[in-house]
C-alpha cells in the first residue's frame, strides 16, 4: 500500500424511495462526501441528487464524476483511479445499497488493490444482509447467487439444484430478480420447491412499504402479494 496515494472510499446509499439518507446512513457518510471531489458512480443524475441531499452546501460544479455501468469499457476502469494515484481521495457510490455487493464497483476495487490503493468500506444498508438478518435462516452459512436463468426449464432445474444444495449443506440460498419479474419468480419458487421448503421474501427493505415474511413454499402458493417493480430479495432453505 502506497502512503502517497489517495484512499478509495466505498460509499453506501439508501435502498430506494424518497427516504432521507441520514435516517438510514451514519454521519461518516456525510463527512466523507463533504471531503471528496472525485466520484465513481453508476448514474450521474441520481448520484448528484444523493450528494446534494447529504451535503446541500457542497459545490456541484466542483464534482468530478466518472461513470461505471454496463456500458463502461473494461480498459476505462484503471483511469478512474488516476486521482488516487495522484494523491487525491475518491469515492464509489452505488445506485442502491453497498458498492461492490451485486454491484459493478467490485471491478474498480479489484484494480485498486492491485495498484496498492487503500480501500475503505463505509457502513450502510445492504439489502442482502438485512434480508438474511430478518429471514430466520442460517446466518452462519449462506450464499448469494444473483439471478436465476430466464428460460422456464433452466430456471426450474436451477431452483431444484439450489434447493438440494441448501439441504445438503444446511446453507441458505439468496437470489435477486429484475423487479418487473418478481411476481413470476415468486410463482416459480412456490410451484417448484418442495412444499415444506422455507422461502423468505423481503422487499422495499428500510422503506415505509417494507415487507419481510418467511413461509413454506406451499403457503406462498396461496398468498396474494404484488412484488411488481419492488426491489426484492428471495431466500430459500429447507
């Protein structure tokens, strides 16, 4: 680690909605943002709005923002860390939740370690961890698996494989889905899992509309819950 380099801060944001950031984020986020001018973000408009909410007096024209999203070319990533190599601190801001967790920020963090740049994660909400906390499932052993296949047959097979892994290793299995496909995924779980396999659905975590419930699969088959376009986490374990 080179002491002449700047530090790369990983800055969590809220998990959506119009909630006031400092209701769920510590003051360390505010202090860090006020000290930085260089930011790596997924969406410039929402990042600027977040920074303004956290620090209304901070000069917006002084912000130097690099975009990190699905359109970013891999060869651009090392350039984002040039400020740190020149002795300036920089921050990665996720679109929602914690940078580097189900988030493209991990690619920049990897390069930062390779270059000897100090990386500092800041405290903030992670929907994955908060869902695990509230699920009643095995917090000693769990795996985040991201998205399941879209193809119906492939998805059914994957669900059965993850259910077997959950049973064989006593390990909770965690998933996310594109929000407009949430209802379909809940239906897939309810009809594919063994009737007594537990399924936790956690949506709108930390928001006023938060819903978190763990039932067995057969009970979810009878439930009426609309998850359309609501950020959700799904966890299964027999």
